[in-house]
C-alpha cells in the first residue's frame, strides 16, 4: 500500500508512484523516460517531497515548462532553475523539445480536489502568465492552426496546418491571416511565451507548433470552440 502523501506521475498511461523521501527525475534518461529526443534534457524535472509538500523543479538549462492546475485552471511557467510547490490535486505538465511537444500529469490522490486559500509557492525564475486578451479574429487564427490537435483531444501536437491551409480554412486572404497571427504572437511574447519570434509571414513549423502547444495546454482554445471555424468559413463563402 502506497504512502498517503505519495505522488503519481502519469505519462501516456504509464503510472509511476513516488514515495516521500524519493527524488523522481523526468527526462530523456531519467526515472521517468520521456523520449530519446536529442533536444530534450537527460533530466529536465525533479520531483521531491520537502516540508510536507511536493515540489517540482526545472533542472534543465533552456526549456520552460508549463504547469496547469486542471481543477482551478490556473497556469504558470516554470523557467530553468526554478521550482514550485504542488498545491493542487491534478497538475498538467507540458513542454516542448525541438519540434516535439510533451505532456504528463502529476496526481496527488491524498489532496482534496480543491484546497481553498492555498497557492503554489514560487521561487526565483517562475512567473505567472496572465492570459492576454484576443480579438475574435485573432482567436480564429489560433483555432485554425490548433484544429487538428483539438480534434485529437489535445493529446500532444500532431499535424499543424501551414499558413496557407489555415487561411483557406477560414476563407481569409493570406495577408489577413499572417497579420492576425503576427499580432497573436506579439501578445503571447509580451506575456512571457517563448519560441514565437519570427518575421512577417515566416512563422516556421516549430513556431506554429509552439503556439498550438501553448494554446491547447493552457486552454486558450478548446474543442468546444471549433464550431466557430465552420461559422467563419460559411460567412466568408456567402460573401
């Protein structure tokens, strides 16, 4: 029988139970092996139990990690060298290494679904990203790129449409789509999202993947929003 304060790591359905007193590592060559991806650190994350709390530390040198409280829908970015206490029952961990995005779940079965008044403790290097405000057309641009991933249930980033494919999906001129996407990326960069810098109309494939990964993992767009794409397409076809 596991310890009541045990932590469960769920990576693509494979469960790893971590007892207090044990340090669990996550990465390319770690206790929880993610992928043989040369862009991924051998050890990216460390999970440890201290002072009655579970902590997640980003021990990598270049990859930011997104933490999403599935119960409360709070979002934060764990920068390299930073750590945070896990105060919620269910945390979604997402990150990107090269062109590939990953997600895993951290479960604290002994923690109530909501813990009022408790906030995750933070250390230097961790900042909370407040969601930017997007116009309807900017959100449609995000949806057009994220559609294949959302239709797969948000389980990782698969095919990401090209700029031309996304513009055609909406019935927009290419120049309009590029302009809206540039505005979206500028807003997200200002909010602290990395990997979106590029010239006008030159959003490379990995940058599109970064945008989709962030938008889906932080619930910026959801499967429920997909009906907006069909509505926009119909409206533009009737003009």
